[in-house]
C-alpha cells in the first residue's frame, strides 16, 4: 500500500473560492425577489449558508474515506438512485415550473437526479474495476453500460430534464471510454449518439410544437419573439453586455429586478457578468478551468483503474454542467435548466458536488501529483 500524500490543495482552494462566490452571488441576485415575494431578502442567503455548511461537512467526510471502500455500497447506491428516480415520476414527485424533478416535504426538497449522478459514478467505476480485460468485449464492456445509460436517460428525461439526462449520458460514456473499451466500439457509440441527437433536434424542429421547439427557435433568433420565447436569452445578454469590463458593482444589477428569470439559479452567470464585469466572469471561468485541470491530473495519476474512472466521472460531470450553464447564459446554445456547479442556488446540487469533490480529494491522496 502506497503511503498517503496530502490532498490536492489547489483543488481544495479553487472549490472553496467558487462556493464563497456562490454564496455572495446567490444573495445578491435573489435579494429583490425574496424581499417582495417572501418578505425576507435574506431567505436564500440563510438557506445557502446552511447547505454550504452541510456540503462542507460532506466534502470533509468523503475526503476521509478511502475511495475504494465505496465499492461495498455500489449496488445499493445504484438501486436507491433508480428507486428515487421512479418515485419522482409518481404522485410523490413535486412539480415546479412545469417540471416534476423534486422529492421532499414542504420547503425541504431534493432532486433525485443529483443523487443519481454520484451513485452512477460509484457504481460504474466499481463495475469497470472488476471487469478489467473484459471491457474489450461488446457483451460485457459495452452492452451493460448502454443499458444503464438508457435507463438513467429515460427516467430523467421523463421529468422532463433533458440537460441533466444528457450530462449523465456523457459522464457514463467518458467513464466507459477511460475504462478501456475498444476504439472501434467508442467510435460506433459516439457516431450513433451524435446521429441520434441530430435526429431528435430535427424532429423537434419539424413538428414545430412544444416548449423544446420554442427554445430552439429562440436560440436561432431571440428577437423574433422578445416578449416570450426569446425573453430569457435577451435579458441574459443585456445583463452580460451592460457589465462591461469591471461591472456595475456588487449588488447593483438591474436585470435581477424581475427582468431575468431565475437569476439565482440558471442565469446566475449573467448576474456575475453584470455586477462584476468581464473580470468577474473571467475569474469564475478561470477557477473552473483550474478545478477541471486538477481533476484531470488526479485521474491521470490515480493508482488504479477505479480511481481513474471515478475521477473521470466526477470531473466530466462538473465540466459538462459548467459548459452548458455558461453556454446558455451567453446564448451559445438553447435555453435549458442547468445549475452552475458550486455557485447556483440548490441544496442537493451543492451537497452532491461537494461530496464528489471530497471523493476526488481522497483519490488525490493516493497519487503522485506535483503539489508545488
């Protein structure tokens, strides 16, 4: 057994800085909304402080448990995640903004899809580490994971939550690729996946009905319907554009005053750019780049295939969500509900991400990283 090293300090600091920025920006972006609608401008601040504390304990807890010990609970994690995803589609599920994605009681709710992300990482990394050379075969190296991928995608897509379903598919695909599948199998799956995505978009556009079509047409030309389908995109671009180089100043956003929907969540990056300018937005992106770089280094330096695959799944999950959220805020892709990791408001999301970082920190203890 190799001697433990100190955990990756750069990764730890970058995550802490992102969480602190998130706390500040959730408060700044939500104050007006909660003051008017809940008679408490500090409503989201108090809740995000609680969830940040819980997330910090989760990160510390997961960082102290050797990552290979999670193999004992891999099957249980998988079964529980599937049960929760099924439960959210029953009358037990809570509907908000026309989507049924939450379970819970009253104001204490969570998203089973967040739990499913971490559960799938633990389950698939454990499975791959046990198969080893069998990953080169189609029947054991590809087919079981395609079925798991399809199961997760179908259950999450039904909520409906296409963006999260897409993240889970990309995450699983990345883990299977790193796990040692044949390159010919990889190319076949990638080609099929891209073809299927293009076909799905074509069907949505050709039918010309539903909110998915509206989002795609709004992405193509938001000014065609500025008061409805293009409203979010236009308000986000106005926020980013008026921020300039140095921003309006912390707390001085105009778009958060009931112009930009979900300023504390899906479009929080637009508020960051408006209040802190290009400098603030670039700093957030730089912190994410440092985090992703360290995650890749940890995956490449892992002592075994389980640590490598697990780290790959975690960093893919974070990277894809960051890219989707910022792309939506900058109108680089159609609008979809996707939180910005560590920054957007969301209790279960924040705790899941910080717990995942805890696992990544533990993996880093068993690598020979350059910690200078």
